[in-house]
C-alpha cells in the first residue's frame, strides 16, 4: 500500500516542522472554536506559508458557513477541505463546487450500520475519513483520543480513498494497519503532550512506525497475494483504546 499520513490539529511552527521533516503527506489545521486545536486566521496564514508545498494543507471545519469557509481558505490557502460535522451529502457537493477544492468527509463509526453512510458520501466527496463516534456529551465530534472497532473496516471497498482516524498512536498503529489495510492514517491526540499541544518527538515516532509497518505489509503482500487480499490481518487481537 502507498500510505498517506496526515498530522492534524497543528498549531505551532515546531510541530509543523517536525511533521514536514519526516514526510507527512498532509498537515491539518482546525477552524472550530470549541476545539483546543483551533487556530486564528493570523496563525493559519503564518503556518500555511511555512509549508511551502512540502505537504498538502487540509482545513478542517465542523458544519461551517460559507463565510467561515471563505475566510479560512483565504488565510490558509489549503489544498483540501475536511468536513467533520453533520454536513449532508448535498452540502458537501455544494461546498466542493462553490470553493473549487477537493473535500474529505468524516463519518462517525460505532457499529456496522454506520458504514451505510459511505454510499451517500462516496459520490460527492474526494476522500472519506472514519473516526470514532463521539459521546453525546462531547463538545466536538473528533480529536477525542477514542478508537472504534477496527474490525468493522476489514475488507472494506470504497469508491474513493479513505483514512482511519481516532485513538491512533505509535503503539497501536501497526495493529490498526494490519486489521484495516487503510490507505491513509489521520492522527491528532496520539501525538500530543496534552490536548492541543503537539509533541514533535511523538510525531516523528508515529510517522516512522507507520512507514515501517506499511513497508512490511507491502513486502508480505508481494510475497503472498492471499495475504494482500486479507489485508494482512490474520491473528490480530483487537485493542480499543481511550486516551485521556
């Protein structure tokens, strides 16, 4: 697999530089006030200029208005928009057309029936991202350090690429990839010291671990086509985590 890695919720130059230095494919910036990772337009402009084409910039929103989208896009100049709220398929399509940018739509997952939403969104979004469904009392829909039952994604086929998110860290990323064969990973709280404060060393360690297991799975797939069809998932014991 050609693994796409996204480090999301970046706020500080040091963390951004760490992600870029070890080859993050995407860097995410949050425009949602209740999040501890929310950034101002001024910060977005400064960090966006720092990227200098070394990774795709992704702007994350939760049920945004057109005005919010326009202001954030003007500041960051992203290559992709991520919608992490309850945006309906027609709203996703409208945003994609109006702003002329690819859109990644987050889908909350807790049980197998949640996968039914894939058919509604894979025709209007350029990429999907599967995150753990937030508890009812949560003030934000993601970035909570929770994972879901990854076995729900076994042998999953989608019309557009997808990313796995929620509760990922350096300790469980190998297991996550073996179970899901996800073509993309999105990590935020798993590379932080505290909510909103990224740890450059954790970023480097996570990307190194993810690249290493992806390489191992590629070698195994080349040697054994049956392994490739199964996603290399044989014998894995699920470990669902919640990080505080």
